[in-house]
């Protein structure tokens, strides 16, 4: 509900003109929309109030409710990134530990997303969607009450499970609530809510940290979620069981979560444990084994949670990897810059939040132009140009840190360029990736991109945390508490992290340029 960002088929790149929305994912999913639309059969859910079902509620109220969920997901993802330095100091936590405040949500979201997507197909969507709202609200309340970092991380897992229920249902509920001629507009509102949530998170979070404290970062979502769930109980349409004969891939479900947890854990802890430590080597081996078993299970399952047939298309495979790297860059940048601003430069949370907000705002402003230009210039050229712009931004930011300039203007320019580069990159890459998928797997392709986004976000946070910790060791020559070192040490370590992000950008750009052009299989 990610992390990242509500991880849906659409992002800020589809948050703007309806013509851009329709030219993107909406066109690719028209046939799947028909499959998702109820055709008169009942799911067995009892209407909350008979008179409510008797009259036709305004479908745009449903669009608004689903968009609120999208807003909350993006807001939560970005606001927590800003709060990590404050939480680390409050609970006296290491970088590896405090990063799990973000990772616990993301990993639980990613692990549950395919599972809940299948269960919603089998048993209907409304009840599970509302349960997701309640779990998210309950988890948010508990996060604000957490007495130590361990409890906070545990409650973030609960939040992630609730967010995953919302993420697995949002698009399907939305498109089944409006007519075909209104779906592009509805999806545009949905993606706009995501963009607003991501942009508002750092600024509002900084204000809350400065005035009310970190607990209100979680509590602020509670009243909004409660009201939305209550109205949704009355307003959301009853849904049919989409596939009553579908079987559930229990073996795949049991393998997916542990495989993702091991992968993220080893990325996050490698700097603390050491690359050649027994714990690191064991987790690497376990990750490989679990991933191999998962691939074997999904290839042989009649109803796989993760449809690996998509990766038979090289165009889709290249694009999916680029999606993962793009979101790893975005949230790796959030992580690094939060520590650079608050601990490195000594900015207040409010000032740091306002500066950090430049990135998502620039992304949201440029994304629609990326969608429009891709039709004329081609996805490969534009995606490559976007990653080139990100590399330039990282170079400018790195130079500003190294030179220790008193002016903060270069930082702001770099943030804007970085957000603009991702904005130019996301829309063309998403569109080209979906178009590369076989037509009969369009729905699965959208779900796979959602999973790649959340997984990329998790990898970005884990890699940034590990690189920052390793950078501090490299600069100081010792492994110690990040809070005990001066801000200049943190900035030098962040500069090393920017090199990692530049490498990701280079690989994503190269993949985009070399992406094969394939005819779409039927």
C-alpha cells in the first residue's frame, strides 16, 4: 500500500491527463477489466444495509475511498523514510536495526501481495479490502504506542499485512465500480492520490516531527482510515467470486515470504556481519535454495502465485528489472538523504522534510510529459535519457557534499533533477514493459510490476542502509554507533551511497536502451 508506495499498476506517471492514463496501463488492461467486472452473481457477502444496496450509490464515492487508501500508502512510505534518523536517535538503534522500521512493512507487504491477490480472486474483494483498512489502522495505532524499536518493527509488519490487502484489491474494486468510458478518469484520480501522498509525506512528516513528535506520524492516518473503512462498509459494491474453481498455491505461499526475507536480510546486514561471515554465507545459500524451490514450484503449479511465463519475454524481463532498479533508487535516495540532511547537515525535521519533498514533486510534475513523449521518441530513448539525468543529479549532489559548499542550492537542484529523471523514466518503461507481456497475461503483468516495485523499494532501503553503515566504517576505520560520529562522517558515507545509486541508474539505463523490441504474443 508502498511502498511503496500503494503498489499498483499505475504510479505518478499516470496521475495526470486522462489521455496519458488511457494510453498507458488502462489500454493494456481493458480486457482484464471486463473479467473483473461483476456480471450479476453474488459472492455471498451480505449487504450492510438493505436500503443501501437497493439504491445505486455514486461510483465516484468508491473511487474516492480507494484513492484514500492509495494516498495513505504513499504517505506512510515516504514519511517513515524521513523519520528514520529521529527514530534511530530516540531508540538508540543502529542503522541496520532502524532500517527495519521501513523494511518490516515493505517485506510483509511484498510477501502477502500475491497471496491476497489470489484469495481475493477466489473469495471476493469487499470484505478483504475492509479488513485491510482495519488492520492498517490498528497497526498504525499500535506503532504510535510502541515502547521500543522491537515492538515498533513488529507492529509495522501488521501494518504491512493490512496494506497488502488494500494493494491487492484497489484496482479491481475501482474498475468494477465505474463504466468503461470512465475508467481512465478514475485511474487518473487514483494515481494522483498516490503522487500527492508521496509528495506530502516528507513535508507533513517534518511538520509533525517538529511539533507533535514521531508517534503522530502513525496516528495521523488513524482517523482517516477509520472514516474511510466505515463509509466503505456502506458504499463499496458487493463483489462476485471471480474464480470459484481456482486452487490456491500453498507451497508457493510458504516459500515466497521466507525467500524475500532472507534476501532483504542479507542485503541489510552484510555490512554489520561481514561479507564472508558464517551468518552472511548461510543466508545467501538459504536465499538461493528458497528462490530455486520457489521457481520450481511456480513452474509446476496450475495456479501459480507468481506467473513465471511472463519472463519468457525478454522485453518484459528487461523492463521488470528496470522497474525494480528505479524504485530501489528512489527509496535508497530517500534513506540516504534523510540521514544526510538531519544528521549530516543538522537540519531540523521540518527543513529536511521540505527539501526531501522536492524529489517526489519533481517526479510527479515530469511524469506526464514522459508518458506523452514516449509515444513520439520511443521508450528506449526516453528511459535511457531519464537515467542519464539521474546520474547527472547524483554527480551534482556528490560534488556538493565533497566540496562542503555553504550554499544549499546545488542540493535542491540535484533533488529536482533526480526526481525529474525518474519521472521521465517511469512512464515509458512501465508502458513498454506491459506492452511486452503476452496479451493473455496482461493482468498478471500488472501484478508482477506491483511486486517488483515493492521488492525494489525493499532492496533500495536495505542496500542504502548497508552501504551507509559500510561507508562510515570505511571513513572512520572502525565499526561504531553512527550517532557518535560527526555529521561530516555521515556526509562522506552518504557520498559513497550515491555511487551505489549511480551504478543502479547506469544499469537501469543500459537495460532500457538494450531492451529488445518484440511483437506481443497473443
